[in-house]
């Protein structure tokens, strides 16, 4: 019985230290003018995935609930410029020869809806893509000659950006089941 109690106390002590670490981190983010958020990819890298639910709960307490977290998320993604490097860093399937910039313009949702659908707008600013016809710029892909390749690149990139935005919403403690996009230029 003593060993069980000792184990529980050790675990509680770990959780309290972990909570203090994250509260300090979020306070530092706020003090430096940043939007406080989780970093799900980093938590997994640091082998903290078993604590993600608890850390998310602390985050939501810190920001004032899911509605406030959604406001912060919406503020963060509105006019967010994203590059191929950003997507690679979040483990999206980006080819090493592809280089691009995308603007995520806005979320079309006005309120947070648990397990709902998140729709956002985006457009491609510029890019160079590895295709079956070699390296092509975004401008070259817009030529009628490359219609089929353009749609392949656009659909692939759309899926990767949707995956990226799905990860971002998790960084705000949100839980949308579906993340979809539309051109917004």
C-alpha cells in the first residue's frame, strides 16, 4: 500500500512541475506579445504525448475556455503566411524540391463547435513544384497547357494545408473532426 501511495505522490509531483512549466511558458508567450498556444508536434518529440490531454486542459484553463481558444486560433490563422518549411516541420508530406508560400486568409467559422467542421480560405502566393513535366512555377502551372498537372498540384497542396491547419487547431486545444479549405483570392 505504501508503494502505491508513494507512486501516486511522485506522479502528482511530476504533474505539478509539468503544469508550472507550461503556465510559465504561456505567460512568457503573452509577455512577449505572442499568442499562447500548445505545440503538439513538439510535445510528441519530447515524449509528452501521454500528457497531452492534461496539458490541453491546463491550456484551456489558462486562456479561459474553448471559446476564447477559438478566438485566439482565429486571430492566429487570419492572414497567416505559410511556407513549405512550415509544413515539413509539422510532418506534412511535402516534396523536398517543392518550395512555396501560401496565405491562409481566414476561418469561415464564427464560433467553436466541438467535433464540427472547420472551413478556412487560402491562396497560393508563389511556388515551384516538382511535377511529371519537371520543375514548374505556380505561374507556369496556371497555363492551360498544364491544366491536369495544376489540378493535381492544387489538390495535393490543399490536402497538406488542411492537415497543417488541423495540427494548428490542436495547438489551441480545439477538436474539429473535419478541416476543409476553399480558394479565397
